[in-house]
């Protein structure tokens, strides 16, 4: 498995964005919605970046929303209503009916910007309030994922600054809590956990597979490896971290071939020890508990990017991120890549059959 660059897209450079796959009646793959993040307008000529969003500047950039059809290559760029203001390091989920919920991130909440809001992908001229059952406290650079079968959102870690902070001088308090939002049951909860609990951190990545939350990376003064939480028991344990190494701002994606293949985790890039951006891609075999290096060098060194599974096409899709050419801050990248998922072996399919 290796990544192939897509050169025929009109996607803009972005980093710190959120990205989800939206089911579509028009094609089997659906469409990809990319929202928020930092673009070239946030960077100075010397390559340094700032998370400061003064009100006049934020009103100018708004909240960019891009809809990309991987089947046709069609790109539709829009700009969500200005009162939401730009943000990065946020979470976004499809909650049904073409409605997306945006939560947290870095932006100037002193201007009355909502901590979370919803919008419809078919109408980006206005935002509307979240469901009243959504009450997760504000988090910045938290990690999130969805149990699609049960309709439960999980939010892990992140920083927890005071709402009325000054952007020029604010302190971050890292967290390691796991909040849940049951979209169908209509309630928010805080999980009680034990075991080998990850330290409070931000900028990690998580994925949900068969009743477990897998976490990799993160920052808490130093970089983190991997952990897994059994949702039913609330017990944390460590993954075998020796191979991929410690990092933050990486991407962790659960994938499988079709509906019958064994589940695996895909770990891509991130910021490694020494603040070096990484260009590696790892596979974690959940059934055997083993890491395997799939690729190194076919993607540019990158952090703060996004990867998702394009269900129906058996392909993984990667977009954006921060490059390694402009110091610690980096600059937004417009690179898009895809990777086909290999057909599982007959042995793996037999194992999956026995597990069911």
C-alpha cells in the first residue's frame, strides 16, 4: 500500500481543518466536506502563523466550507456565515440529513462566537443552534470519532482554556476526559475510566472500532504513543508503541475492505520528537495487535492533516496539513492523496467469519 498524489483537484491549501464523508444519493462514494482551518491568509510573509482572530479579520475570512466529489473531482467552495468566525483545531460530525455539527476549536469566543453550531451542507448562508442535548464543555484541539451503529460521539482530551482569555496571553490546561454525546438517546455524558489512563493532552487522534476507542499521539509537554479504551468496562490500556514512535498532530483512521474485511488502523504522519514532521504510514492489525510500516516518503512530511475512509470505493483519502519547509509553524498544504485498500486474504476473511 502506498499513497498516490491527486493532481487534478482545485482544493485550496489548508491545515487544522475538519473533514467528514457525507453520504450522497448521486454516487456510491458520497462527497467529502472540508471546513474551517488555517489557510494562506493566516500566515505572514516570513512563514510564521498566528491563531489570533481579530474580529475584523475573522469576519473577512468567515468559515470556509468546501465540498469535494472524489468520483468526479468537482470542487464547490463556499463561505459560511461570518458570525461564526474562522477557527481551527475543531471537530465536525455529520449528524444526519446533511446537517453538520461543528464543535470547539481555536477562535475568539469573546466576540460572542458560539462554542458549537450546526449548518446544512446545502445552505451555508446561516448557522443554527446545536440540539439541546449536546452539552460537552469547550475543548480546543480535542480528538473525536463516532460509533456509527449506535449514533454516539466520543470527544477525548484537548485543552481547556478559560472562555474570557486574552489571545495575546493565555494558558492551556490539558484534559484526558472522555465525553459522549448520544445523538439518538439525546444526552451528554462523562465516562468513568480506570487503568492505564493517558496523561492530559491535546492534538491526539482517535478512532472507534468494535466497542473500543483507539488513541494515538498527543502533546502534554512531550509526545504520546498509543492507548485503547474498552468502552463497556471503561478500562484504558497501552498499545504497543515501539514501532511508530511518539508524536502529535497525526491522523488515525479505522478502515476495512468492503463490509467483510478485518478492521485495521491507519496512522499517518504527524509531529515527531524534535518537532520534526513525519512522512510515514503505519497499519495496526487489530486482531493480531501488531504494527506494520506500509509506506515512507510517498507523502510529504506533514502534520495537522486529515484522512478518511471513502466507503464504497475501498479507498482512503488524505488532504491538507502543515508542511516542513517553513519552521515549526509550517504552512498550509493543498496536497491530496488516495490509497487503495488491499483485498483481504482468504485467511483474514475466515477469521472475520469466525468472529461473527
